[in-house]
C-alpha cells in the first residue's frame, strides 16, 4: 500500500484509517509483533493514537493516516475489521470495494493498482464495472 501511495499520490488521495487492533497481545488472535511491542486492546483514544503512531514509524509509512474513534464508527460503517480497501471515484461511486479480511486485501490492492494505472495513463476515470 505504501508503494502504491508513493506511485500515485500525485493523481489520487490516499487515507489509511487505523481501527481497533485486530491482533492485540491480550486477544485470542494475538500475533508475535503485538506481543513483542506490548500492543493490547486500546482502553482509550490516547492509547489508540500512540499505537497508530508507533506502527506508522515501525513500518515507515508516510501516507496520511486517520484514527477511528473509540466508538469504532468508521470500522462499523465500512465493515473494515481486520482490514479492507476501498477506491472511491470523484463522483462518489466505488470503483473497488474489497472483500473483508486478509483474503480480500491483496486482490483489492491489485484492482486498485490497475484502476490507478489506467487513470494515470488516460487521464480519465475508468468506467465502473458492469454489475449486471
């Protein structure tokens, strides 16, 4: 995602939204990284912000990042847990809407990359997929 941001930030706006921690050390789906860094489920917004900042630094991410509130409104509205990718055209229609979870992430990145490459080449937003 970071490489895509660097490649296409001149033609598209990118936002990473940090939501509730999917693999916190104190959860039943913890991962080594969370245990090593002491990342637990956030008890308040300050903890969520601190964790997001640490992850951005550790992963050398430079794209603009937003942090979901403790009410998890963004996560709920976009069914984003544990991760999800959306590409929104300037007319507000979705050009890419990933399936939830890890299985949808890579295909969505590929679709997004194709869409952005076509847009950059032609200067025109690619047509919406035919859903019929």
